């Protein structure tokens, strides 16, 4: 599925997908990536609409951050949590009735 997404979802103005992917892989973790799914993205959840939460394993200070990959726009927003533990802590807080820790 991700291979198909890579072939059809990349901006058509990108001539060389492989060099575009290499440039994006070299960017630090947590940087906005657009509509290209990278091999260093580890999916951890998927919504009914086909959007993902993933852990970004690219190098950098935000390595391990949790980001969203929208099925239309890709990863075009800042990280939601600094790591998976922070996300799980937010879920626990939410389950206990404290709703300020989950993103909108």
C-alpha cells in the first residue's frame, strides 16, 4: 500500500522521486514532509478515513516524535507529541478526565 501511495501521491512537479525522498530523509525528525511517506515513519494508529499517526525515526532532536499523516495532505503539521510515551501519558490523562493534553 505505501509503495502505491509513494508512486501516486507525490507532487507531480517532483521530477526525481528518489532524490526527493533522499532529501526528505536527510531533514531532521519532526520537520514537515508533505505527502511523501518515508521508510523511517513507523505507523502506530490509523483512522477510519485512512489518516495515520506515526513515529518519526529520522535523526535530530525530535527523533521519536509522534506526527499525523493525513490521507490528503500528508505530514504537514508540527509533531503532536515529543515521543510515544508522551502520547500515552496524554491518553491516560484524557481517560482520567483531563482533556487538555490531547491535540485538537
